[in-house]
C-alpha cells in the first residue's frame, strides 16, 4: 500500500511538469528513502528545472517526511534501471525494448527523435 501511495503522489507531482525530452520517469522506494528517476533525451537545463519542480511538489505532497533523492540520466534503452517502478513513459515509436514481466514495463516503445 505504501508504494501505491508514493506512486500516486509522484504521478500527481508530475502533472504539467514533464518535458517532451523526459522519456520515462518513476521511483524506487525503500521505507522512507525514495529515489525519483528520470531518463531524458537529451538532458537540458530546462529539464533539470522541471525535475526540481516535480521533486518539490512530491516533497510537499508527502509532507516533507521522506529522504528523497533524484537520479537524472541520459536515455539509453539498454541501461534502464529495472528496480524503478515507472509512472510515466513517452510513446515515441515502434522499436521495442523487452523487459521482465513482473509488473514493471513489459514493453517500452521508443524511437530516436
């Protein structure tokens, strides 16, 4: 139930703050320690401002009680962190990245822009 709460709060915090270069966004939680993860193509200064806004909103929504860190990485389908539960993914085309079928991304459609 805790994870569902965090997932919902990140979804809410992301509304209106996801730039077109953010390919996927999600979180990883271990108790009160949460990592917000963003894969961006390409990561530009504006993306970092938007991601900071998402983190601030997430902190506000969760009462500033969590130890929150942010991970921003260049988008590379081969290097996606399989421990992150994704709340957002861009629809970018038809190239498929197959992943494990365990409630995480089963198939991610991507294309280079």
